[in-house]
């Protein structure tokens, strides 16, 4: 679909085809953004022309960069009133969006972007808002808190973005979204992005968008990158079959999707009994526990993440080698969304599904939606591959001290590679939160790294560190 003012470039077209400023074009080139993804090519001309937009796009499709460019293009950097708000269902997604916005905002000086999410104190956020901001990214409830307290005004909003709108509906945020939207000027641009298109999306769009354009891309996965296999199981052997799949394929990083929280808990118990390093992500977790799970899985110090669809939405994990569908989903779009998390960029991945006889109707619906017949195998074909116990390649160390002590990732890296003399190639992701810092290190140097932190100094001060799994 095209707008009335700007013809849509074809997928793969250069960003240079877009009416963006020279500084932004230079920054895109520096970031390696050359050719547009399909969602970017379809949506960006419509957004830049000022249209409201409904876009169906999966995680990892480039949709964040698409709406980020649209948001940044409308900013008046001289005005420190909040001009754009991005609503996200989870803190993790909000932080990812804010990070991408900051990368793209480097083209202009002094663009201030604030993340406003629950799980952290209100006062520091209110203090930051008091000094002005151009863009806020956050969860609906936390934006409501600031609006009600008078610390956030949306009267100057030019662009409102509803990211992962389907999941926000799943989580019961409709009324919260409505409250936030009412605080914005009627003459704004509203951009709605959703991975799936449930019935509630139409209601949301009808209420908050004005004559929106629609972009719905047919999602097809490259069979050469995502290799799908189905295994027929009885219900009483399903959970142990997950361990068989892991032992046979030996993926270094796997998400195992369950349809219910109870199934997540049961599978986690089985995997732990089998010696698999697994963590669970579901709706009953407190935000702090959820953060710790995601830190460990993203930094590769946990091999398996057991998750429900709702809990896993918005996660974008690099180098995910396999997805296991422990249960078959009722919605073919959700199946496509699940398996699309692996086989990204130039990497290949496995999509392994377990199905009982009473789930064959669901399998048929997915086959019809994808226009393909699935490859079926027997559990008896699975045999443990050589290599011994499946241990995560990294170990996470938790260090007392974080942003409040003005600790930066470079400080921790310097402490480990400088005086301690550990190779930088064996230091992984470093996450700095308000109170703690988490650093992933290769398993074989974990004892030396822990000793180096406890016996050395970071930013000239003594610190305390421990294994996160203790």
C-alpha cells in the first residue's frame, strides 16, 4: 500500500530513497542500515507522509527501527516537551526500543529519551522528567502513574506508538492505553504495531487511529534457515521428550514454548531432574525475577528458557539455535511467530514440535496456513549425541554496585582484563542495573573472574561478587 504523498520503495531498497535529513542518512550508513526490510519499505513512506498506521510485523523484522525513524523525523529538538510516547507491554521491550531510538537519534544532538517502567522507583524518573525529555518509552501503567502525579504531560505529543499491541491487549491494558491516549492531542499521529491480529486490534484501531493505512506482510520463513520437524507423542511422554530433543540436537540456546504456566512449571521440574540448565518465564514472576531470568538467558549462561507465549513476547534473543513447541498452539499465527525467533540473519535454526493425536487438527490448520506439509519423525530416532552434560557456555557473576555508584560496563571490563589479566574475548555481556551489575564470563574462567572482582577494585573501590546461581 502506498500513501498519497510518497511512493513506497520495494523491499530491499536503500534508506537513501527516503526523505530523511543528511545527518540521519549518514548515521544510518554508519550503523550499517543500507537496505530496508519489508516492513520498513512498506511502512516508512506512510509514516513519513504523516499517516496513522496499522502494521502487522513480527519481532526481529525491523519494525522498531521503522517507527523510530518516523518518531525522530517529527521531533523539534529545540522543544524539550515530550513529543512522542511509545507504549510497550513489558519493561524488557521498552528498554530494547529505547536503546534503538538512542542509536538512531545520534544523528541529532541533545535528543533526550526516557524509559518509564514499573519495578523501579518513581522519584528518579520524575526528577528526569522535570529536566525535560523529547521521547518517553514505557509501560502503560507507569505512564499513568506519572500523569496522575503531574510529573508527565502528554499535551505536546506529536506521535503515539502502540508497540506489540496484541500483547498489551492480552495483558488487559486496553483501559490503560485509553487513559494515556486521552491525554494526547487529538491531532497526533498514531502508529500501531502488532505481531498477530486478534479481534481486539480492530477495536483499538477504531478508537484511537484516524483513517489509518494498513500494512500486513505475509510472514514466510526460509525453509533453508528454519528446519521444522514434528514428533508425535503421547501426553504422558511429552515433557521427557523435550529432554530427548535437547540431548539429540544439543542446541546451545533454546526456547521451549508451553501453552500454560502450569506446563512451564512441570517442564522446568523435569529438565532440572535431568540435569538441564533451564529457567522459566511466565506471568507469575515478579519483575525482578523476570529480569534475572532474561539476563541469564540473553548472556548465554542458561541453555533453555521455558516460556509461555505471552511472557516471551517482545524478547529478541540473538543466536537462538532452536525453538521447541512443547504444546501445539491453537493459533497458526502464533506458531509462525514462535519459530521465527530462530534462523535469524545468516544463521540456521531448528523448530521442533511435539504433537499428540488430539492436536492433529491444530497441526493441520498450521500446515494450511503455511501452505506446506510438515516433516514427521519418531521419538525412537532420537539418541543422545556425544559431548557429555549440556552446560551453558557462560556463567553469570552478580556484583553489588550499579548505576547508583555510576558503574559502567567499561569499568567492569577494565577490572577483569586489566589488573586481573583475563582475555576480553572470554568476557560476555555486562548488564548494569540500579543496584547490581551482572557480567557473563566463559565457564572455564569463572573462578578467576569471581576472585578478581572480590580481591580487586572497580572504579577504585572494593566490591562484592558472587555466582548468580548460588
